[in-house]
C-alpha cells in the first residue's frame, strides 16, 4: 500500500499558511502544521544538531521531529541561501537516522526563480500544469502582499488600540481572523477581496496614538526577526510598552531583497560596497533608511553563529556612532530566556525615553 503523503513546512512566523496553500494545491499533498513551538522543540533540535550550526537549523529540525511524530513524512525547504542551502540535506540525514521514513522537497537550487519552483514541483507532481501553477502562484503573491501589509499596519499601531484588553489586542485579533479565512480563497481575485475586507477592519479600529510615539526599528536575520517564539515575543513586549514598531523584514521584502543587493548597497549611505550575504545588506540599508526617517532606536537581531549578520554588526556600529542613533544587538540561541530579553528591552526603551527632550514623549 502506498504511504499517504503528509507534508509540513517549518514554522516561520505565520508563513506556514502560505506554504500549505502551495503544497496542497500544487503537489496535492495533505498538509499539517508544526505543533506550537515549546522548550521541547528547542531541546529536540539542539540534541540532534551539529554543535556549531546556526540556531534556525536547530529550531526547524525540532519542528520537523515533532511533526514527524504526528505523521508528517514530507518536509518542504527552500534549499538556497547561506547555510540554509544545506538544511534539507543535513536534516533529512538526521531524521533518517532517527528512524523516520521521510523525504524532503527542495523548491529551489541555487538562485530561486519561479521557473525553478515550477520545475521542482512538476517533477514531483507530473500532472501539475503551467496554467495551474501560475494560478496558484498569483494567489500566493496576493496573499503574501496582503498578509505582510496587514502585519506591518498591526505592528505600527497595536500599542495604541483604544479598546485593547488583557486577552486580545483588536488589531491582532483582526489579523488572526484574516489568517484563518485566507486559505479558503480560490484565486488571487478572491484573496484580494478578503485582504481589502480585513484592511478596512484594521483601519476602523480606534487608536489613541500620541503625536510623537517612541519608534523602534527591528532589523537582522529574517528567521529570528519574523518568528516570535525564536525572538522571545519581542514585538509583543514592545507593543505592550507603548512602542511603534517599524519592521520591514517579511517574505515579500525578502523576495525582493535577494534580487536587489546592488540597490541595497547604493542605499546604505556609503557604509558598505560589497555583498555580505544572506539578508545582511538589507539590514544595513534598512537601518540607514530608518535613521533618515527619524527612528528613535534600532534593534538588530541574529541567531547564534550567523556569519553575515556578525559582519553587519561592525558596520551598524559605525552607523550608530556617526549618526548618534542608539542600537541594541541581540543574539538568540536555544538557551535564550524571555525574562533576560525583556529586561534588556526595558533598559533600551528607558534609555530612548531619557534621550527625548523634556515634554516630547507621551505614553
């Protein structure tokens, strides 16, 4: 009897929603979500990973082990980038040695293109036509843009929702409702209508926003930036403490950034003139852009042993010194504790408030 294909993508923020649409509609596989990440996820990933591998490898491996325990036997990875390009090979070896009969679907080899994604999926599912793939891809583009746009609006404003309560921020509740409804969208046109509906709902939420709120930017390695569990729910803490969060790192931003390194170098204020790798150039150019727009402070986050972001840090330190903009640098690994992260955030926020002219800050 042929084993049923049950597929899973790693947890990276809320992007499993997009991955599952792609998997189910182009490959025809049943999909499951990774179990919610816990301390056990980190322990499993760390126990079965090479010591010096970067933190996202360990975290996503923990995702896959727990998903395999629930029956997943196909795992989806992009297969390009920095060490990310080796994840699929190494993680499949680990899972096989643990006794799981599984396969990995690698969407890209080397530079990602839509053509390579189609070729990889058609090789697995020969009945997938170009027309069907194009229809699904257009849907995914629309969903990604809407999801990222709604999330950006939410981060900027959720600290100031007038009717928020301890259990649920109304902007966050609206965003979660969008995530629950969007998988049912039949095509890009239907997805756009759903996006418009939830955008209107978000914009109708009453806000008590001061004229000059504290604005903090977040930059760095994309996995740690977008995955709340891996950054100790940093954005929620900032919002709970009255901060307007500016963060451009997202799937739609990443899809553009990997093809626009020259533009990022051009927009870095002369601080870098070569490709550092991964999302490091984007972090530097975004930091410089935020400073020109009057940001109060910037938090740079990275996983342990991420070489590109380590290189970027020395450049960011020069930018901070030259512009007088405060930066905080945070490294996350599987042992990072939420209490320690929040204590550092509190100290950083207090310092920013003290830098404001007297009377120029309103909670």
